[in-house]
C-alpha cells in the first residue's frame, strides 16, 4: 500500500513538471530608460555599419537617435540598429507622406506606425497610438 502511494506521488510529480514545461514562456523586460515593457521577439535585428545618407541626429535622454528615409536608428556595437521611435522624442518636421487624423478634437499625425502630436510650431513629439 505504501509503495502504491509513493508510485502515485511520483506519477503526479512527473505530470506537473511536464505541464509546466509545456506552458509558453513570454519573456518580458522593463526598459528603464523609456518606461516601456517589451516582449522579446524572434526576429533578427539588422545591424548597419553606416547610416543611410541624409540622416538627421535627434538627441533623446542621453542617446543620439538618427532619422533617415522614414526610419529611426540608434548606435549599437560597431554600428547602428533600426529601432522604433522612442516616445517623447522631439522632431522638427514630420516625415514625408505622413497622414493627419483628428481624434477627440485634437490633430495627430502618423507614418509607418509612428504617431506624433504637435507641441509647438515646428516641434512634434513622438507618442503612443492615441486611438
């Protein structure tokens, strides 16, 4: 009888361990510089040795971001990596081909899933999607 109880306990422990291994794992880390949570992606990050021509430097929270041809970049080891525009980044002009949308009485501008609001004449701030 004691052996049967130990055997059942052993089977239950094996079942629980295989159940926990079968659960999908969502890796998430907190970006202390931007206050945003990011889910780890399986996409490979493309590195660039040089920035595309015509780039504009945009300092933000101690990091120089660069904008060129509709994309944002930031320095990485031995070059640059394309990134999403950080919230709060200030730009002096909207990207070519931007669209304007009025939402709750306020104008917003967007292009390639980057959203902007006008802070003052000639200054736009990158924001999260407002709608």
